[in-house]
């Protein structure tokens, strides 16, 4: 679950000019809704073939994160301020709250900081290496400072241009996960009724 959540690390936007992490944070705040397709490739030590999954994600600043894996099997993850819900076809949803798993909600807080490119919170948890690579390209490398993150990851790399394009996670078990985002959209700026319903608590 922790790895799945951390895969959701989503930062936005660079401009054509030289950009700083602070400017990245400001640009994120100006985009309340992000929609994208994803391809996730996990290379696991000891396995000859990587695990590949594809789907869609939705990030809404007020509502949270919706991650929908379509292949190789259907799985949906919802993350907001109060709960994390994982649903798989044919199974009852798994619901985690701050009361039932406080440590998980420490990750929730961290993830929201990542979504906002919150430099203050990021610096509390990671050593940051941010580069403007020119031509609208940027890269942010995160090296965990302390447990539990430094027990899970060696480093997390994010690269983007107008939007976040890729996330690479290098973990302590020798595994690597690469997520490529495509067809990123910010319009409409408000959630549709169907999108808003995705965040509604299950009845």
C-alpha cells in the first residue's frame, strides 16, 4: 500500500523560463484538477519480466487522488484527508482511516505535500536536488532523510516539462518502478459530476 501511494507522487508544471521549486509550487496551486493516463513498469529483483500496469489518475486539490488501474486487473485507490480506500473487482473495499493506521496517514500528509510541491515539508523529509534542465525541462530528485522513508527508498526521481512526465522509484529491495504519464489535462478546471462521484463515500 505504501509503495502504491508513493507512486502517486505528482508535481506540476514548469515554465519556459528558468524555474525554481518555489515557482513549481505556485504553478501547481493554479491548477486545481489534473487528469492523466499512466503506464507503470515494475522491475523486480529475481523476476525475468517486469510487471506492467496501465490506467488513469485524477488529482483534485480539494478532493484528493483517484488512481484507477485498468490492466492487468482492475484496482481503484482513493486517497483524501480522512481515508484511503482500495477497491478490487469482486472484493469488498479496504478502508484505512487515521484512527486505524496513523503511520499510513503520515504518508498521506507527505503525499499531499508532494502534490503541492510544498518545499518546506519536502525539505523536512528529503534531501532535494532540483534542476532546471532548459527547454521547459526540469528534474527533482528526492533522497529520504529518515525512517520510515529511508528504509523503503534509496531515491525518488521526478521529471517533467509543462507537466510531470515520469516518476522513478529506486527502493531498498533492489526493485525499480517507473511511471510514465501521458495525455495530461487540466480542463475542465472543475470536476464533472461523474468525477465528483468517484470521491463520494461508498454507501
